[in-house]
């Protein structure tokens, strides 16, 4: 027999559930399903152990908060937070509008970066590389060193700068930058995954009683001035959970995946080493759009309300063996991510350049470094090494 208990809840939507409504307790047999209108005791504060998960402070977290907190007022038709009905409705509509603006900004930025920045860079890089093969290689693919060294006109020097400053000329430098970028996106993916898991770990409550989604730390469902400064999300109705999944979590994963691949293309198609660092910083700006909208467009009072609400997830007491198993699973997951961001970025540069759209230099032979190494070394030599030389470095009248 399972130790869980269920409380019978009145199905009459015109009657507000009260503490007396939950007075009748009955045990739930193992594998038994809850009847409509019943919630488990864990949902109503009787669990001994629970994790409290704060909502992310960004446009996505604000939307989750609105769909749980304000939607509870609208769906139940009763006042639990002492705020007028119209204010809850306005807050919900406004936050969802901010979420839509966030999607518009992020998807448009992804599209415009791909169209205005990445594609022209790929066009330029491919043409420079094609000219390199056409001018300085034989028909059999043999590099003509003498021809390369003999190209000394101003136009040739300009062309060599274009070719040798392509980031593909420094494989390990580019690989390291791509690893760092994928690592950043792995952090984003892990945060998204954790949020997804946490949302689905919150116990279920019936659609007929959305007011049961939130309770105070005192155990009641009505907010008063005497309550602590924390509200617990102890349940989610199927309707609210599906909404959160469809309009928040799925787009969040899609944006993350698109941004990771677009970032890899953009960084690989960068035409100079200095721009590679600047482009990396620009990608961070795109990631932070949801944070900037949250800070810029949401009232401070609403953000303070968000801090009061936490997802209250019952935590099962584990045996030592179960704890070891859970710990080992987490280590295996971290090992996978470690291998992923290093191996995937390496394979992208060496074996996945043939992919349509995503590839920058299909059939790249890693032959730029052979030609460019002496050219780059020559242009890294300093004219002046310091002020302790016997004569000045920058002489007057020495045209």
C-alpha cells in the first residue's frame, strides 16, 4: 500500500475549497489513479521534503509566472491575491505581449544575422579561397611556392592579407573559439532542460480547481498580509502545463539550437582574427535579449512578485544506493556534455563542412597555413622592441 493519501475535493465550481474540504483522507493503493477532483497530500503541504526552484528572471520566467499566478485568478474566477480582476488580466496580457516581442526580436535577429552578415561573409571567404586554389596551385593540386612568394604587388599583398586573416588559416584558434561558443550554448541547453524537467515534476491538480496551484507557506490558498514573503507552486493543471510547454519551452529550445548553429557558421566565416572576438561578443548580445526585455519592460513590483513564487517539487527520500545511482547519472551527463562541445566543434570543422547551409568551406584541405605562416610571421615582427635601444626606432626625415 502506498503511503500517499488523497483528499476529496468538491466538484462544485461555485463552492470555494476550504480546509474542511480536505478533512476526509483516504489511502491511495500502489498504481491507483486519482479520481477527477482529487489531489495528493504532497500537493497540499504534507510532504516532508521538497525542493524549491526559483523561476528564471527573464522574459520566459515572467511568462511562466503569469501563466501560473495570474491565470489562476482568471481561471478560478475567485480572488486569492487581493488584486482586482482587471489587473490580473492586464498583467497576463502584457507579459505575454513581452514574450511575443522577445520571440520577434530573437527570430528576426537570427534571420537578419544569417542574411546580412553570415551569407556575405561566406560568399567572401569562399571566393578568396577559390582564387587561392586557382592562382597558386597546379591542376594536380600542388602548391606553387615560387608563384606565391613572387606575388608582391600592392593588390597581391592585400589579397594575401584577406586569405591569411581568414580564421580557417588558424585551425586550433578557431576550434578553441567554437568550443567556447558551444560550451555557452550547452549551458543554455542545460538550463532549458532543467526548467523543462522541473515544470513536469510539479504535481498535477485538476483543471476544475486551478486555485490549488499555489499555496502560502502557512498552508492556505488565500494570500494575506500576514503571510510569509514566499508562495509555493504546489501543482499545475494540465491546461497550464501544456501552455507552458508549447508557448515557452519548445520555442526556447528551437531558438537555442538555431543560435548555436548560426553562431558556429558566423564565427567560422569571420574574415579576420580581431572580428572573431567581436563576433563572439555580439552573439552574447543575442542570447541576452530576453534578459534585457525583462529588465526594461516589466515593472519592478512585478519582478518583486516573481521572486516570491517558487516551484515546490516533492523530493523522494532516497536510499544510499539510489543516491549513488543518481550521482553517477549526473556525472555521466556532464561527461557527455564535455565530450559533446569538444568533439562536435572539431567534427564540424573537419568532417561536416559538406553540409548545405551550415558548411563554410566544403572540401577544405587545410592548405592555407602552409602558405600563410611566413607571411603572417613577417607582419608580426616589431619595428621597435623597447626604449633601451642605442638609437630611436622612428627616425625623422628617413623617406
